[in-house]
C-alpha cells in the first residue's frame, strides 16, 4: 500500500507542477527579456558581463529550479512509459492515469468513464491498481528501476553543474574560447 500512497501523492501534484512550469518559463522570460531569442553562450556572456549581481543570482536560482522540475517531469514520463508496457492492463493503466492526473485539463468522472469505456466501480478499482503499479515502477525493489531513477537525478545535477561551470568559465578573462 505504501506504493499506492506515494504514487498517488506524486500524481496529485503533477498537473499543477507540470503545467505551472509553462507559466514559470514565461515569467522567467518576462523578468529577463535580454535572454529571449539569444543562444545560451551569448545570454551567459551578457549575464556575466553586464547584468547586475542581483539579477544574475536570481536568474541562476530560477534557472536551476527549472532543471529540478524538469528531471521530476522526466521521471514521471519514464514511469508512464514503463506503466504502458506493464504486462497486464498496462495501456489501460496509462490511459487512466493520463486522464485522471496528467492531462492539462481536469476531466469530470463521467467523461473519463466514457473515454475509457468502463463502469464507475471498475474505474475506481483499476485506478487503485494503476497508481499502485505506478508506485512500484518508481519505488519498487527492482534494481534497474532504482538505477534509472538515480541516473535521471544525476543527469539533472550534472546539467546544473554544467551551467554553473560555463558561467564561471565566462567570468575568467583567460577563457578565450568563449570570447565573441
């Protein structure tokens, strides 16, 4: 049951996190308009050479937050991929979770029942099964799943470090390779 409750908690917050991220990116673009339409190297050069320190720190903090959100979204995507491949009812489980938790719009129960072609009691039973399997995929005892989860977390951490490293190299006047 622990898998069910953990999976349900993650899925219940996913819609808000995922779709609010789009707004977060728009806000980031509004707050730092000088980076819109530029390639990353030029944006980092501007950030380092011309942006006030407070603006640079705010941008770095908000940009790193996007990396963190991104790896969590990819983690759910990876779990959904495996859920759809689940031997028994995998495709149905994936469709159910997508409609109930992941879609941009919240569907009413009757619409979900029609789309899935099931009765109310079957929906609730299958929903519990689907969320439990989702939780097992993320936190189960299979070492391969744990390795995938850790790899995704390490990748996100590496991207954050790469961003900081690139920014520090740009601040070094001896880093001629980044000069325009």
